[in-house]
């Protein structure tokens, strides 16, 4: 694992750096393999990043969009990560509908939805073997409890190692989430973390010893590159 931690002065600088990094990975992936795959995160921090990507002139037909997690709500629900992303980015560009791989959240139960999303991923990557496929970029946030995607402290989702997608649990509400081994198969993982409220969790995530199941972001140790992009408020104590 190649880990880089950068503390940026403020949120606009954080967004600008994330944009620069994603565009660089996109260019390389399309050059090498003819397409680029990215898994997105929800929340308020990446929204300006998505708006910035929408303003770029990019080969949209070569870009494939996935989500690392999704609330178990219809795609037009105000809490939907997909809805936020469509408004900020996808509805504003000429990306083929077939390139948007949304989480199916209208199934009778979340276990069926998780299995369906896993099947979609396997078909996209033409993957049937034991090896987990590798997304080009997985974008992650982190909560003040150190959760990432919908991998919450001390939940069953943290124990799932043999699947790409599982059912997360947030206060009794189901979420669909990538498993941490699938995230770790990515070529590049980028955390975007902003706000002073994240400092206590970051201290534990970066500590030499702490419990992975209490601080799930510690489980993210990708085979490729790991980037932690922090604003000054979040990264204050990590600036040496």
C-alpha cells in the first residue's frame, strides 16, 4: 500500500486537489484500458467536487459510475446518494445512461439488492473468479465515528470478507455497501475528510494501535494507492 496524507488549507483547496487527482487517474486509466471506473461517496463534502467534475470536458462515454454505498431509499428520495450525484453532476453532462451503475434500492429486501449489485459489478468486470475486481478509484468519506461507506462500528458488515457488496446497518436502517476487501482491491482509494469534528476519529484511525471494528476506516488498506485528503480543520493535529 502506498499511503499519502495531505492537509489542505480549506474545503475549496480540498476539492481542487481531489479533482486534480481524479482527473489524473482518469487520464491514465483511459490511456491504458480505454475506460475509467469510479465509485462515489455520498454526503456534503464531495458535492462541490461532483459539481467541479461536471464542468470538465471529458470523454463521458468512457467513464463508468458506481456508488460505494447507498441508503435503502428510492432513487428520487432526498436522502439518496444517487439523487445528490445526479443533480450535482450526472444530469449536467452527456454520460450514457448505461454507464451509470446505480444501486438497486427498490427490491423487496436489502439482501436481494446487495446480491443484485454484486452481480452487476461482476458482469461489468467480467469477473467470476476468487480475485476481487479492481475499480480505478473509490472515493470515500469518513464519519465522526470513523465509519466509511456504510461500514459502521461493530456491525456485521465489517465481518464480510467473501463478497463485494453487503448490507450495512445505521441505527437499524439498512444500507447497501461495498465490503472493505472489495474497496481494498481498488487501484486508488481517496478519502475526503473535512471538519474539526473528525479529529478524534482521525487520531484513532492513524494511531499505531487501535481496534479496527471500533474505527472501521482503519480497515481500508488498499493494494494500490491510499490518499487521505484533509482540510485544515480535520487535519490540524496531523500537520507536523
